[in-house]
């Protein structure tokens, strides 16, 4: 990123390693805590430099029962340089009205419940950036009542802000080969919703691009994308994925 021009990026959507000793290909995910947080602050200082003043940073950090502070520690580490404009919960699985929807990784524990969500921090430089809430909106349950109260479809679209809990289940992909042998992927739709919230298409950066999900979402929505990764195997997989699957 040091070689990139200042103010050249419209949005950043990324998910760095969580420092939970996850088995990546070539990255050792078990740094001393202070070293890990210092490293991420350096990364996101460069992100701040290349991001436009009007830009958005969407930062996904997972939740762990054995290290429940990790997401908040990362947010605190970069707090001096960014304003937390929205804290979104990415809900991967939820139990409502007698039914479970979505997927989560079950755990065998007498102490903990199964984690079914992750952090999605929305940072900006000043906390004052407009977002397109209706681009990721939800239909009204009683829309016809709005029309009877004098509104029309033109004055009152059948959409409302869906809030800061986003239910985005994982795609059902069991094969490690189809995941690029990456242990911590996120869904294309999650990135698409971030980009829709950010507004008009521009250039999105993912400095931890992994298997290329951010680039796939960008292409789907007419954005340009720049992806960086320390692992050349993931980069090769991402290039192949983009070349072969134009409809993901």
C-alpha cells in the first residue's frame, strides 16, 4: 500500500487474520498480542492514507469464546485514527420462532454457547459520511398501510433501513478445494451489502484479499477492485476464481 497514491480508494472491505492460531497457508496466526495490534494499526494507517476523505472502511473481525475481546481490541487499536460510524453484527445463524436459519460451526463445550455472529465495523475518517441505507433495505411488513395513509410508491418506496444486524448466511461449500483451502472466508453477499451501503461504484481495496471474495463482489456490482495478500497461493486461486466464475 505504500506504493499506492493517496486518496485513490473509495472503499475498503477486508477481514484480517484474527490472531487466533487459525491455520492459514503461509501466515503464522499467533503473534504476541501487542505485536499483532501494533501491526494492524500500521496496516490501517496505510489504509487511511490511500482512502478518500469521503471513503468507507468495513472491517470484519471474528468472535471467539476463548478470546472474546479480540474484535474490540482491534477496534481500540485503530480508534485514534478512525471514527467508528456503525457497528454492524454479521449474523451467520439465528434461531427464530422455532427454526434455525443459516450455518455456524458447532462447538463441544460445557462453558460456551456456539458463536453465531461476527463483528463488522464501519469506520470513516470523520464519522460524517452518508450511506445508502435503502440500498441494503428491507421491505415494510405493512406497506399497504403506508399507501393508504396518502403515500404513493414514488413518495414511499417499499423499503426501510434494515438496521445494524445483517443476517448473511454462509454459502454451502463443503469442499476445501472450492474454498481455496482458506480457513476463514466470508460470503460474497456480505461484501456486496457493504459496497451498496457505501454508495456509487468506485474502487474498493482489500489488503487481505484471500480467495478474492471482495473482488468477486466488486465485479458483480460494477466496482473496480484491488486485492493484496501475502500468500501467492491465495492470489493464484483468486485469479482463477475470477476468470472461471463470472456469475458468483
